[in-house]
């Protein structure tokens, strides 16, 4: 099935002085799904998002949003079709909550008053209070309301749960799932892997400016396994270095493998090498994330 990616980058690179933030990044995000953009601090996630939105210029390469090339001339027009929540939740501090909502509403023909009313009540936002005195969590909730109250083709959220308490996180996740069910494509970066694991359809993992993983959550759950082995004597790692082995850790007579395929082949090999203990368990997204970052 052919499709036009809602987000695409081709050999996208960005350097800041001597720091290489992005290294020839090729990214393709399919429509009508929730895609999580993971990576450790400094991986290049926010830089990628800012380039896509025309806030930052790339050093090399190209970016595309909704099938249109990203450049300074197109960014304003494209932003009308996209709802964006930045990592620093930029708002006008001199306004009240009510004024900020009214101001934002005036710019968008796709505004949803029903969602505005629902989220004002759910988030318990103090409409008469100035934004300057809001807590970090309240600022995040207001920024989310301004995005969720629209009906865009694409939502891009950079660390949307930053500052939220557990109840606020749950409300935010419910809103993301609800908007996705309406056909809106969601692309969000996060450090909270448990949140990603709950709602994401697809995961793109960025590390040191390079795309290290690009898989659906179904594929991760289906394919990734942790295999823990114990042998009578210290094992030789080279016996287990086959396709699909993402990482190997040895500790004395114990061998721990993270594998993305060929698990049955590895188990048979361990038996032939007289392993005294073989334990196989599904790998969580956290396991996959940590091993991928370590190996890179």
C-alpha cells in the first residue's frame, strides 16, 4: 500500500559549531497513527522537530511535512495544518488563561469549542489567572489544550507530559488516543518510555543524531526477546554472534542476549553447548531502548 509520509527527512544534518546534532537522518512517518520519537538527552529530537517546523535551518538535507518541502516560505502556511506543543511550552505570560485561549482561537478555523470546554473542566485551569504565575504543570495543560482544541492533520508534541502529575499524564494520554481515533496523525517525543509503550503504534529511536530503531510496537513485542543462559564454564560470546543478536553481556558463566530474531536458533545452540539454564522472556520497550543506546 502506497502512502505519502506526513513527516519525511532525507539525509537531514545539523551542526552547531563543532557539535553534530543530526547525522544524515532519513525518517519517514506514516499517516493515521501515533508515532513516538525517542532518544536520550542530546539525541537530536528537538532539533529535528524545529527544522521540520521551519524554526531552525538544516546544515544539509531536506525535510517534508504533509508532502510539502520545509522551508521558510512554506512553514507559515504548513503550520496552519499542524498543531504544535514545544518542549518549553511557550506562552504569553502577560495574558490570562482566558485571554490566551481567546487569542489562539481567533487564528484557527478548525477550532473545537466542545473540546475547549471539556479540557478547561478536566484540567481545572484557572481562566482568570495570569500565565506568568501558573505552575509548570498548569502551563503544560494550557499548551495541550491549545493544541487539542484544534482539528489539524498532524500534531507534533515535544515532551508533552513535562511537568504533569500522574493524573495529568493519564488525561494527556487519553486525549492523544482520542484525537488519533479521529484520524489525526500524532508525532511526539518523550523520555517517559512507559507512556510510549501504552499508546504508540510506532517507535523511532534517535541516538547521537542517527536513527537507531524504526519499528512498530507490534513488531517490537512480537520479535524482541531477552535470553538468559547459564553454562558449566565461561561461555564464548562468538558462539552466539548471529543475525538478530542485538547485544551480548557476559558475567562469569552467565550470558544475557537481547535478540530481535532467530531466538529458536540461539536456544538450540545453547542446548547443544550444554547450557544448564535457559530463560526466555519478552523484552520491554525500556529493555530495547537501553540496549540500543548502549550498543550505539
